[in-house]
C-alpha cells in the first residue's frame, strides 16, 4: 500500500486556513494567529466561509465542505491549517471529494475534532496528515517554544524526525512494557470511537494507536474504551500511546467513581502489547505534533517514541 506524503512547507508558501468544525468565540484570536503565521514569512489564504456560523458549527455543511475543496483545489496553497476543533467535522465525511484530495495532497494540520477528517483522509486516500496545533488557540496565544519548535520542524524538513524529544528528557511511564513498530493512527478518543462501523474507520491491523481526550467523565472514558475492546481494537493494534486526558475527572466529591488510572489499568494491564501513558499530545500547552500514517516505533520498556521515516517530501 502506497502512502501519500505531502511536500514540505517553505518560507513564502501560502497556508490556507479553514474552519471545518466549530467557529472561534473571539475573532481577535483569529487575527492574532494569522499575524503570527505571517511574521514567520508565510502568506495566508482564508477560506471563503471562515467567518460563517450556524449554531455550534462554523457554517453549514455545504459551506465548510466548499472551503475544504477550494483549499485542496488551489494550486497556490501548500498547506491547510484548521482554525480550531470543536464539533461537527464528522458531518462532512460522506460529502468530501476524496479523489480531489488524492490528486492534490497537501500538509493538513489539526487535532481533537479534526481527527475525523484525518482518519477519513488516511483510510480513503492514504494521505499523511498532522495531529498538531491550530490557529485558535495555539498560534493565537500560549504557543510554547516546545510545541512551536517541534511543529515547524516536522512540516518543513524532509529529514526523519527520529526519537521525539521530551521536556526534561524524561521517559514515558508504561502500563505494559515491550517494543512495537507500526503506522500511527488515532487521535481524539471520542471522535475516533464515533467512526466505528463507518466506511471512514481506518484499518487497525499492526498499527500504533494514539488516544487523547478532554472534558469526559471517567465513566464515559470507560464506555468508550469498552467499545474499542468489544470491536477487538486492542487485539488488532501492535501498541498504544495514551496522550493527555485533560479534565477527565469526576468533579463531585460525593459521587463514587473510578480514577482514570484505574480505568486504563482495567483495559490494558492484561493485553500483551506495549502501552505508554501521559504522552505530551492533546489539549495541553506543551505538546508534540504527530504525523498520522507514518511508520512509528514505540518502545514502552525504555519509554520513548520514534518516527521512523520522513513525514514530507
């Protein structure tokens, strides 16, 4: 199977910005994010419908689809950055022209709700995408040097990234030890689970599975992990990278609950594949951009992740 790598980004290139899920609450943040990109020496092309709203969506499905198609169609646009995540990108999956994307592969960046598009692009056309920072809130505010350096290096260089560096060079804790090689899939847990049973759910055989989430109660994390288990996901993949699960706690001290750690132990301690947790990816300030679809090595025994090939050409 041939995977499609986009071309690397170069100074002066045009970066297209779209909002395929929700719209930002503060338009000033959009301007801040655009200003940041332009100060680095890139040009910006905004999607025609980027300022639209329809409830919790950034415009109608048709308007958001139009911007996706236009950015992939425009030969001047070399990369596509998502404005933010939120909700609703999965509504677009059966309306996208995947042949257009296959013929015009480009760097495509986002995470959280954008997981749905990345899984569809991977499964339908084998396009390598990037689970990385978005214009709002990452570029617009609180963009750490750690996140910034990793992100731009991975999309502007055709060198193999190798071992991913961590703040303080610490090792990742593990639930299970072991070593596994496979292509990286996954992203946001809630979004990933919502694709099960659809034609957009990726082939998981011999893959390394990445999962992260935010704002889900422990019992909901439990439910989603069990859905993966019942669909034999943990028997198909070769290893699991658990990113950050932000604010996934029970806030009411009077309610009985399991901790997030107990839930993860329940699902992973008895399976015979390597599993690490607290990987710096997700809704946090210091996080690593991860290339979805590339060959990856997970060494849970020694606590590191290594990208085994270049991510762009």
